[in-house]
């Protein structure tokens, strides 16, 4: 969110929009399990993108008012259309940047952030802003992946190469594709209390219906999305890139496996005011 | 088990014996959850070592007869003493090598293998032997770690270096410290059916009581155990080694985290006889 829309590593193509929705629907149960908000509460979704998580939030907590923000007007428009088509009326979309929030202090009962901190140059600034607009006693929920958690078989150097390309490109764009492991540290550093990390691990293989399809549509499609950037940036030559992608697909075939961990973090804003940056 | 006792990468010191028992008691709930055998059944525990898992098996399935084998007479003696001290009478210990089993075909109702295949040069030979002594319809349970699953914060190159040293030394000794990801493939290749992989992930931090202690006593102690081998083998110089170990300890301190995944695999021997190596 802190970066300009142009530098968002995954791009904002229609294909990417479809990928994000596939990601959310396939992973919805895994990631949103445990996230239900009380009727009448007001929740800030910071970095809603095309609304992939918004539709799950709105459906899972139908009597909660969501304020979903993003810094990309195109993404917001898509999110709005999607929520409206689904018939949900409990979401307000606003253009806003997580690093320069315009809400009054202590506006929200809860805050939800998913796949957003990974794209921000200084996540502590973002978390500090979010803590300010959260009421004392309110909770923050942060969900992020960590590409270093990818374990797969067959395991090849080329497959790691293409994943590393995305990690490097995301770092060059100011983000961090390995942020999952840092969530506990980041929430503590931002002054949140009662921090609890719930790793959500996926195991995909042909023995588990739909799981290998999800790896293709979500993870491999995301890697494939940076092919041109990786080659143009000199991070991989086209042949090595294509071998790496082929090797990733091989993990979804007979007797292959692909494992990945998302980190879901929850914290609370203490009732006593704390100085930021502690 | 296929290697000579001398080449067992972790050694067989008293300290290592204590480490293995710490490992099993701390992780017992996580790894043995779901493993209970029917009264009256006979189960082969292949590669019991010092009995760290045996004591959990015997206690969790008190009316099951276990036959626990190992190729190290010293380990067997320790295991026997431990089980006897605990008052269990449902375990028979036998010196035997998983790669040259002397039992008649179809002797056992079930087979249990934990932290053993990782030390074997050809795990498919071991699995083929185990399948032969298993009755048709019986199950095999295999539990292995995968050091590639270690995710930690703070994340440093030196910390990865010392882990990589163990991976390399274990490979040099004929084993595979990254075998967890291969279990589905190995069981399928050995002709087992109804294969199900259950990853068991641990997340340790100071917010979770005892978890950081477990990382120190189980994981870091295991890495520390190969210090001399790693330095003598030219895999790390003493300073880099010590920095790596210090960095691993740092992950157990304030706002650090350490995550690791064990893979628990279950398969069944089909009722129809299958050719090996399918």
C-alpha cells in the first residue's frame, strides 16, 4: 500500500484479479477460520485489493460493518462490483493508503489486514497507523504468507530459482515475501499485546482433491506472473525460468507434493495507552 | 538402520540419548496423536533407538504387543531399561536391521517407523521389507522431519549454514534430513495404498510456554551435536559455526520464532498382492 500502484509486484491484470479470487475462495476456510466479528462492530479492512478477502469477511460476519480501503482505485472498483454482485450491503469502500490513514483515532473496533504488509516498505509505520485508529481493547488480525515455507517434491534448484525471483522482485519493489515469520516480532514491536500466531499450513498432492489445482492456480500462477520482470531484470534466463516453472508443475503431478504455510497473527491494543515503536 | 552404528549422524552419547527422550516427550502429543492400535494386535516398531517413541507407543496402546527392533545393541539396551523402568510389559526388543528383516512374511498387523528412514541409504528397500512382513490390510505409519521446513526469525545466513551442515553430514552418512517431503512418493512407490500425509507443524516463541525450551533441547542440541564433524569436514569454520548456533538461540529469545514441520504418513498394504517397486 505504501508503494505506488505501479510497483505492486503482482500487477493488476484481469488474470491476476481472477488469481486473487481463486486464492481467497480456495483458502477461505483455512485462513478465515476463527475470524468472526460481533454484530454491530465496525472493522477496518486495510488493503482490500480486488475484494478477495472482503467477500469472505462480509459473508462470515453479516452484521458487522466493514470499511475496506485500498490505494488503487481500479482495485477498489473491482472489489465494489464484486461485493455488490454478491448482494452484501455491509461494506463501505474508501480510497485510502495504509501509510497515511485519515480516520480519527480509535475509530474501529477491529482491524483486518491480509496479504498487504508484504508489499509495504515499512510495515511498522503501517501497524502504528492501524493501532492509532483502533479502539483500546480492539484486535488486529494479520494474515501473510512466507515463500520460504514452500516445501515440495520433487525438489529442484530451478524450482527454487523461480520462487527466489519473486522474493527478490518483491524486495526490489519495497516488499517482503518472507514476512510471515516476522509477524510476531512486528506486532510486539508495534505495541500490540496478547499476540497469538496461528500458522495455517497447506499440503497439496493428487491424493487430496482440488489441492494440486489450487497450487497451480494460486502459487504457480503468482510466480508465472513475474516471468517478464525476472528475465528483464537479469534474475533468470528464459530457459532456466521455464524449467523452474515446469518443475513447479511437476510437484502437482503423480506422487508430487507441495506444502506452504500462511501465518495468521492476532494481537490486541492494550487498554492502557502505549507509546508507539516500543 | 542400514548404516553401521558408527555412521549414525547424531552419535549415541548419553547427551544424545537425553535429547531423544526430550524430543519424544515434548513432541509426543503432536506426533502420536491419532496413533492408537487395537487391543490384541501386533505392531513392529522398526528402528526404536533408545526407546523414545516406544514408551509412548506402549503407553498409548497398552493392550497391543509391540516388537521393537534396532541394529544398535547399546540403544536396544537403553530402550529395554527405560520401558522396564516405566513398568510396561507389552514390548519385546530384538536386535534386527530394517534392511535385512528376519521375520516371516505377513507377521505384523501394523508397522510404525519414526525418525529412522532419514538415516537409511535406500528407504525403498526398507519400506519393501516392511511391507513384506505386514499382513494384507495392515497399516504403516512413518514419521519424519524435514530440516528444509525450518523457518525462523531473526533469519540469518549463519543460522542456515549450521543447519545445512547437518543436512550435508547426514547425506554423507547415507541419510536424508529432508525426507519428510518425500514420504508420499516413497510410500506410493513401495506399493502402499490409501496414503495420507498429515503434516505436524510446531511454532515456538516465548509467547508459548515451554516451546522455546523445546527448540533448544531438541533442534538446536541436535545441530550442536555435529559441531566437531562439521568443522573437521571443512563445512564451517569455528567462528561461523558459533555465530550460527548463537543465531539459532536468538530465535528462542524475545520476539523470535522458530517453526518446524514433521510429516506423518500413513499407508495400507492392499489386500491384493502387489509387486514391489510399483
